[in-house]
C-alpha cells in the first residue's frame, strides 16, 4: 500500500501545485494561500472522525513545526512558479524534497533493499534531468537565484515530510495533519500583513485556490498513510515524483517547452517507480 498511497500523493501534489502556481500568476501567492490553507484545514477536520486518535505533545510539536516548514516550501514554490517555468521549478524543488527525508530515514536506521536504492537514485536523477535548461530553452537559462530558492522550497517540503511522518502512528489518527494545517493557516496571516498581500480574489482565482487547497490537503493525507505503511525513504521518493504531473499539465495546458533531456528525466521517473515497487 505504500506504493499506492505514495503515487496518489505524487499525482495530487502535482495537480495542486500546478493549480496553485497558475493562480499565483494572477495574484500574489500568499493571497492565494490565504484561501487555500483554511480550505485544507476544514477538509482535515471533516476527515478527523474517520481516522480517530489521541494527539500527544510530540504530535502537537511536530505538527506545528512541520506546518511551518511546509508553509515556507509552498509560499516559495507558488511564488517561483509565477515567475519561471513550472516544468523547471517544481522538479528542482522535488530534488531536495527527496534527498532530505531519504538521508534522515537512513540516518534513523532505515535500510531499503538494493532495487529500492537503485530506484531512489534514479528518482533523484530523474528530477535533476527534468530541471535542466539551457540557453536554447524558450525561457532561456533560469537565474541561479531562482534555482536556489527552489532548493530552499524543497528543503522546507523535505522537513515537512519528516515531521509529519515522525508525529506519531495510527494511534494519533489524523491529528498530525490537522495540527500542521491549522498552524499553516494561522501563520500565513502575519506573513500576508507584512507583505501587504491581503485582498479579495476574483471568482476564477478563488475557485483555483479552493482546488489547490483541497489537493494539497488530500496529498498530505496520502503521504501520511504511505509513511505509516512503509519506509519513510521510499514513501518520500514516490511522493517526490509529483513534478511529473506538474510538468505534463504545464506542457498540455500552458504549452511550456520540454526538452529531450527533460523527457529522459520523465522516463527515469517511471523506471524509478517500478524499481521502488519491486
């Protein structure tokens, strides 16, 4: 089941990132998240009775910390996707979102099998290739500053995955997600005030924010279930394949260019999935 939940998380994350990034091209990313985060919090609260449990102090601490890390990742990701090609920013962010949990999982004693290790390595290589751009790219070479910020976004996601997975097992139910989502929904307000990002969204952008928030919260749920069903290192790599969905949507909907190198990266991503699932 770790594979099923991990791939569901990847697909829904990719869809949510595309929609959120697209909405952020019309309005400030923080303004979009002011709607998206509360939607996710309400959804998690509604699902809480289906995953009963009792939160502990560890659940609260890791849930809040994870929520703040995830907030950093999402704000940067949406902001960057409004300025640069989604099919570059999303995979670069995913590289770090993959590496951080894998390194942590191995440090905590996880030992994936040889084929799984090969799949993990190919998954990292895949998102690296998908992020490659050159001077001949229609958007030109992406500024190093944007790539660096995309890496910081990925680190935020990586630590979010770690804290969410370590906040407790089945005995705490859905509380890690509820707490992390509430923490993010509250923390976005002072940030919005400081950035002067308060404002009403047009109806179309508001609808996109609702979809983005629903997808993000749902993907978090799938990742949490994946991390409880198997190794964190494997669950995080499968989840970090979310750029494949974002890239395909960016190409199909926004007509963004994909090079042969990026196509090769998508092929490696598919191979990675097969090896991790063996």
